[in-house]
C-alpha cells in the first residue's frame, strides 16, 4: 500500500510542470482575448494588425512540431485550422465593394488576411501553433464586417470553435523550443514540461470547456416555457441557410452568382 501511495504521489508531482503550463495557458488566453476585443473596439486597421501580430508570434515561437504533441491535439487543431482558414477565405466575399476608398482598401487587406489565414491553417499540419492565425483571422474579419457594414454576428456557434483553437495555440506557444532559456522558477517549470503530456492536458481542458458550452445551451433549450420539446419540434433550423442567402451574408452564394451577395 505504501508503494502504491508513493507511485500516485510521484505521478502527481511528475505532472506539476504540465499542469502549471495549462494554468499559464488559461491566463494568457484571457489576456489574448482581451487584447483582441480591444482591437475590435478600435476597428479598421487594428483588426488587420492583430492578424499580423499573431502571424509574427507564430513564426518567431514556432512551437512544437506535430509529431511532438499528442495525436488527439493534432487532430483537433488540424480540423480547426483548415476549417477556419477556409471560413476566413469565404467571409469577405459577402462584403460589398465600391462603398469608399477606405472601405475598398480595408477589403483588399482583409482578402490578404484570408489568404494568409488559409496558408497558416494548412501549415498547422506541420506546426500546430499556426492555428492561432486563422482563429484571429475569423475574429478580425467578423469585426471588419460589423464595423464597416453593420453586419451584426451573434457571438455564438462559431465562437467556441475559435476559442478552443486559440487556447490550444496559445498553450503550444509556451512549449516553444526557446522555453529552455526562461529564467526564474516558473520559467524552469515551463522549460521542464513534457510537450506530449502538456498537449494532452490542454486537449482535455479545451474539450471539456467546449462541451460545457453545449451543456448550458442544451439546458436552456430544455427549460424553455413551451416545454422540453419546444426547440426540437418548432425551431425552424432548416430556414437558417435560406435566411442567410436572402439577408446577403451567405459567403458561398458568391460562388454561384456573378454578382455575389449584395443584399
């Protein structure tokens, strides 16, 4: 029994560095979201700059390679990075052109952001940290659309996917090869953390928080005044695509129309 207790204590202590990195990732994630929100409040070129800063951070830190982290983390990051990269690429297609020179210049920059986001999204297959760029690209594109054209986007559905990608990417920032040079005890803990174990813990926390979003929304639907089956039986989800097309903000419409979405 004594040996078993010692083994458990050893397992807990062996994960202390990795748990510390996960906690630091949460704090950095909150800081990053706060800074992104500030950029969105400023609007315009600040949103473009946010994507540029994210790209520079990814290129400088680079993070661990895909074969150095856990397979589940690899899979979810690749899916999120490629999906959001393509999403950013399609989003500007629904924005009108010819409104003003300022708007057209910003739209040109947003299309460049879209291309960069796709490139970083596919590069995340090799270096998963690059998932940060398409995540910030989605937020920037949405902010530009809301700022210039008053296209209000509800902060639901897509946001949890962006957030989990951003959180995982920030966590991998701390696992950069340069972390070996970090000073002070906290830096030494980060430097000593195992990349595979840390990425597994990041994955578990991220997925847990992501599923919590659906649990809350599920409970809210069950507790509607019309009864637990009201949302299932009467919510016309099949009309969402049609509403987006009629409203002029369905990006894929551009692919089948010479004029694109013009409202």
